[in-house]
C-alpha cells in the first residue's frame, strides 16, 4: 500500500473524527448536525477554525475553551485519534475498494453509537438499523460472502435474521432467568446490523468477544469503582469492539483493490 494513501487515510480519519464528535453530541439532543457551527457548550462562543483542528487544537489550548477556559472533554481528542487510527488500519488491511468504504461507514457508525451508549445507555435506531441496510444493500460487494449477487444477499439476510432473532431470544431468556432486562432493544438491533455485514458466524464470535470484554469491564468496575454486580452497564461498546475485531481480523480482506 502506497505511503501517501495511508497518510491521507489517517488525516481524513482525524478530520472525520471531529465530525463524529458533533454527531455524538447533537444527535441524542435532537439537534442538527450541520447547523449552527460548533460552539462551546459552556459559554456558547463559536469555535474558530484554528481552534477546531483535530488533536492539535486540544493540545494547543491545553484542553480548555479559549473564551471561558472551561475544560474540554477528553472525549473529543480520543474520538478523533481513534477514528484516525481505525481509518488507517482498515485502509491498510483492506486496500481501496467499494467494500472498504462500506466497512469504514460501519466503523464510524459503531464509534458514534458506542460513545452515545456509554454516555446515556441508548443506541439510536438510525445507526443500528442503518447498519442492517448498509449490509444488505452492499452485500454484492462483500468479498467474504461467496456466490453470485443473490446468494450474497441471502447470506447477508440470514446473518441479519440470526443477529436480530437469535440475540432477541437470548435477551428474553436472560430476562426470564435473571428477572431483569438482560440486553436492550438497541443491542438486539445492532446485532442485526453485525449479521448483515459479516454473516451469522460473525454474530456468534461478536457475542463471545463482547461478553468477555464486558465481563472484564464489569469486574474492573466492581473492584475499583465499588459497583455492584447487579448494576447495568452499556453493552453496545463491547458489541462494537467485537464487530470491529471481526471486520478487521477474522474475515479476509477485500479482493478488488485499486493500486496507487
């Protein structure tokens, strides 16, 4: 892979990460993601372009608003850095193809919904259902599904069905056994999107990975934060992490790559 392409991917990811922060903040609050321009949530002052450069502006301003000196959440540079890093890694792994853009769209959606779920424990339907549509519409470009276009479409549809109804069955069983909600509706719909993108096998491995990471996180909270085992934790970020591992490592890269 050409070094210029990788550098461009990293820079694009950093810049797009700034937009993801806008989505994370505004979508749960039902605000437009395009207007008005970004402003400080504390004093309301418009953020100048030179104070909105990914990573650099945060470091230059020492994590504070230029106008009111209110601290800027560490979430902003973390999301920007994560988006840049994942964009670089997936372009390096998959090359440049239609499927690469599909995967990156899924990656960005998973970042947004994960942070929102961490903050308010809600996964907006526009992302979970959007992943289902994304997987079904672009099943023909999925290099991990075999056969002609209609066979790939069927594979994606079966994966979405397993993700939706299989995980729903697990959620209902868990609710019956533990007498409390075991998994939210947003998690169930998210797994439908995962299945549409990586098939029913990916649903299984994603749940296994998410359960492991979620358990580690829960134990950490109990030991260091004094949380109880009965306290609810957001599961969307761990499902997203499992899906990202599947997308990057457990499936083969795209076969049609444009060489630069």
